[in-house]
C-alpha cells in the first residue's frame, strides 16, 4: 500500500508543467513506468493518484449499481476530467489546463502538494493557506468526535 508523506511547495511553469519534488518522487518508486492520474478533488483542488491506486478506485466504482441515478451521477462527476499523467525526462508532469481552470489555478501559480495517505492533493498556495485559516477552534474536540472510538480495544481493556 502506498503511504505518501509530506507537504511540498512548488510552482507551475509557463507551460502548466509541475516539477515533481525529488523527495516526493522517491516515495513513488515506479512512477516513470506506471504513471499517475489527476482528477478534481471534492473541494477547490486537484488530486493526483498513483496509477495503481486509481485502478482500485475505478474497480470500486465499477461495482456500483448503474441502474441507480445517484450512482451514475457520482461516477460521472467523480471521473469527469480524469487524465493520465506521465513524467517527462526531467521529472515534470503537464497538468491539463481545463482541470487547472476548474479549481482556479493559473499558470505560474504557487502550489502546495499535500500528501494524504495514497494520493496527493494539489492546491493553490492561497487556497491551502485559507483552508487552515478556518481550522476548528478546538481541534482536540474534532479529533475526539472523528477518531474517539477508532482505537478502543475490543477486549474491553
């Protein structure tokens, strides 16, 4: 299982290419052969998946009942714009202009690549910083609400 770690500041070049930081590239050992997939995130950001992770997501989506409208809508919106990425010889990927525009990222924008387990979120630095300006007043309460029962031992101890 892929376990990506870190936040990386970077910038798109004039052609919309993103240089994959070397410390991130080390965490993706077969990326040159396997490739990546980029797609819209649920908020105003993009998400880059290692190809094998994306294939698992597609497999999950293919199990949804296509006769249910909400499933068709979800699949349609979730996969809209998904694009394969390949690293060039210098370790850059070309992010599709349509996806960049859909999340408000323009050429020469400062970006943050934020690793989240098996995916990489791509945010404009401005949007990413604003996200954390809205941090919950009591993060400990949020942690308890979300994770409180996750680590309880089954044996009652």
